[in-house]
C-alpha cells in the first residue's frame, strides 16, 4: 500500500519530476511501481525505459523488485543499470561514431594506473602522479577532451596534467580502449555533437528514472540532460541530505539545476520513514537542520520511540573497541539477535584495526567490508585479460598482463624491445608478435615464445567464434593450462582450492550473464564494471564498514565510532570547507539504525608515539540531548555497562575453554 506522497510520485508521468526521498522512505518501491505504471497503464514498451542506479547491486535489486510487477511483459527488455553500464551499452552500439572499433576494451583501475605510470616522466613520485591523475579524472568528469583541458589549464600543475592526459588518450586510442571515466565522457560528447545520434537515443529511451540523483557529477547530469531532451520525460529520485560524494565530483546542486533547466519540474517529498524509531529520526532531523536547504523536509515515523541513543566516552580507541565488542555480545544475547543485524560504522578504514582485535577476543564473528574484491583476484583478472585480448587484439594492457602467465620465459627486456618495434610500425603488441620480420630482431628463445603465445590467442579467437561465452572461459583455462599454473604457483592447498573456486565462480557468472549473441569480450567488459561492494556477501557476521560504504543499507543495531573532531568531521574535509558534507555523512550513519543507535568517541589517541588529546565531535552537541544517554554520567547506566562487559568477557572465556 503506497502512502499518498508515494502514490503521487508513481502516478505523475506527464513531465519532469523530482522526488525528494528521505532516508528509509521507500524510494525503491516508488521507482519499481512507477516502471510498472509506465508499462501497464501508459502503454510504454519495457525496452523504452531506462532505470539508472549508482551500483550494480542496486540495479539487481531493482530488477528483482520490478520483475514480479510486469506480469505478461518482457522484463528482460527493461534497461536497469548504472550510468557507466549505460555508457558502455551506448558505445558498444555507437562505437564507430565514437571513434572506436568493434570489440574495444575497458581498462580497469590497475591497467589505467599502470599506463599512467608508463607515460609519466621518469622518476615521478607516486603522490605527484596521483595528483595528476586526480586532475585528469576531474577533467573527464567535466567532459573535457585533452585539447579542451590544455586550453583550460591555468597553472603549471594543470598544464602538466593536461599534457599527460593527451598522451594517455592517444595511447588508449592506439589500444582501442577506454577507461571508466570515458564510459560517461565519450557518450556525452557523441550525444552533444551528433544531433542524429542524440535523436535516435531519445527515441530508444522514452522515459528515464534516476536513483540516488544527488550523487550525479557534471558529466552524468549532462548525459541525463542530453537523453531527456526538452520533453523531460524523467523521474529523478534523490536526497540532498545524503550527498556524501563531493570528493569524487558529485554535486547536490544538480537538484536545484533541474528546476532551472526544466521550469515545469514537479517536486514531491517523501518524508515518512519506514526504518527508524522516532528518537533516531529526531536526532537525524536535528543534525541535518544545521545545513542549508533549498527544499527543506522533516522525516517522521509511525514506529515507537525506541530506546535512548547511547553515547560511550572512552579512554582511547582500544578501550572504545572493547566497549563496542562487549555491547554487541551483550545485545546479541539479550535480544536473541543474529550477528548480521549489527554494524559498526567509521570514517576511515584504519579505524577497523582495533575493532577487529576486540571482536576476535570477544569471539564475535565479523566481516570487514572493503577486503579484496573478487574481480581483483589475480586468477580472475588473468582470465578476464585473456578474454579481453581475444575480443580486442589491440588491447596491449591485456597482452602485457598474460603474455607471461603461465610463465613463458619472455623477459622484460624482450618485451620492451617488442614494444619499441611495434611502435615504429604502428602495431599493437599482439600484431607485432605475429610478425616474423619483427620477431627476427629478438633473441630466438623469446621470439619463439612470443610466436607461440600469438598462435595460442589465434586459436582461442577461432574457438570464440563457435563457442558460447561461458564455454570459452573453460576453453581459455584448458588451452593455457592455467590450472596447472596455479598448482605449480600455489603450495598452500586451501589457497589453491579457493583460487580454483574463484575460477569456477567466474565461469558461473558468464553463464548467468550470457545472452544470445553476446560475445565473451562484451561480457568481460560488463564484468569490469562491477564493484566490490556489489558482491559483498558477509553471511551471519557483524559488519565493519565505512560510513560511505554503509549508504543504502540498514541494520537493527548500529554503532557509530570515532566521533571526534578531526575524525568526524574529518580534518581534511574541514580544511577544504566541506563541513556540510561531513554532517551529511553523520546523518547517513544515524539513519542506518532501525532500533538502537550507539555513538562513541575516545579522549586520547597515540600517533607517531605521542599521546594526543581528542575533542568530542561538534556534531554530538547538535543532537537533542534529551534523547541521549551518556555513559559515565549516570551511575545506574555505569553499573549496567560494567555488568554488560563482564558478561561478554565471561562468555568469551567460556568459548575459548570450549575450543
């Protein structure tokens, strides 16, 4: 049953619409119901609708929500994807207009970083190179081509970055490759410059729905504007109070920009929260009220008040972690709660170390979000690199990754010589490895190995023409003898089995993603878009994660730690004048809690051997004090806390003795 505001948002389809959806207000349901409305009542074909999210996980969840609502309609024809995936789809269709050849590659972050390092001046320091890469990323997010970035440079640093940007894009062109930022920049450039292509895509996608709209950067906003056109057939759903990605280009000002670009814009607010207790919502409303708002809203709930918000004042981070671990163990027993109902949230990943130690001592299972991504596993990246090279023989980054995997005794000197020879002829590395004339200029052993590798890729390319994508994965593993390579390289039996399981899972992904006529190369490119957080499956364990990673999630019990000035708000953000974004980050943390919220801070910290004093976060003073229960200021509460800690440590001791 939709509430009146949700129903209004679903029913309005006659023009541009902005839905300001507060935390826990049911926005995913609104988007799902609206898609069904557009199809069932407005007669729009599923293939004419695109729902754009910011993570692949959100896209999968939305498709799962929508599919049961589309009875009798082809749910598979519906486009539900991220901005980057939509850009990839557009480029795969319009590759010629975008200056790409069919089967282009998508460089992942590692490949991109490796290429930047290769093209940068010799001896450049890592920090300097990272700063240049950030400037280039900013230029791409502003949809600036290298020539425009050079013209816009106003400082020596910007000029150096623009020059590196030009060399980088030239090399990408030679590789027939793009990076993640290009998946937005190139489609935008095409649509803004080519009226025919733009008109075709506006007809192809007749209605757009954008989730987490407040997270759009400049290029994404312009892409939405190009696709929507003057008709403005779109619904943007967002919350300016949850805009926490300014450091990567997100601009909540795009919420106001909608009204300027489409004066007929309708605005509907979703303020009823279905997640939190009323006390938690009062705290969230009080904090965020300190930020300026163009569209003020106030969350409310029909849930019960809930218990007071507990505040732990701790000696240091180790004491804080011990208190949190003890409280989790106590609450789990008291409420018969499962571990996955708990989350500990913090500003930076380094804060997890003390928490991990305390949870292990207390025998509480935990899962650390932000561990190595499945697609960052070496064996998975190797297999995907083979598939990329099969699909795109000009993908030099993929060539360099697997030319010696498994080992083929091709030395770095020989590879550097091959690259130099390839450059003189304007050839990709694989093409150079096919050239007898070039191979004759290399040592005989290396030349033979390179010729053998080139022949292997040719054989796999022939297999790709007749095999479904999923079977090609198995063919790659068999012909390259990759499993034997893992056996030789991995002595630890358990580790070897995990690596084999990863390869089996990769093959399973291809089977699940496989569509009729979709090449393995295209599937590999789609997989390259997946982010670690989208695949995080912690099982029944307490979640440890940053506040940024927690956005979009909810938990019965939430512990928000490290509430000191300099930590939250972060000192770097304060120096850059981003206090309002830090406050929004705190607001996001508060509104993850469904039933019980606990806040904590420490009075001291040891840094570089020196003991430093902390001040409690200024955000604590912005909370309604009547809703807080400060630990240490109430004798009864202190006694309960000591009992709680003693009980949890006793349980941990029993567990150790039982083991």
